[in-house]
C-alpha cells in the first residue's frame, strides 16, 4: 500500500523533473517506511 502511494506521488512530480532533463525512479520502500529513490539525468547531482 505504501509503495503504491509513493509511486503515485512520484508520478505527480515526474513531469516537472522530465521538463528539466531528469527523472526519478522508485528503488525500494522498506517495511519500516524508508523510501529510496534514484534521481537521473540533470537531477542526478
């Protein structure tokens, strides 16, 4: 359930990141609620 909510939130911000030449990918959501994402492209640094 939490993973789906995080993915939905990322989908909302993804267009803005892509307009700026980047992207974001959901890597993991742990059982204790830690979310790991990977920023790509212009957002990577």
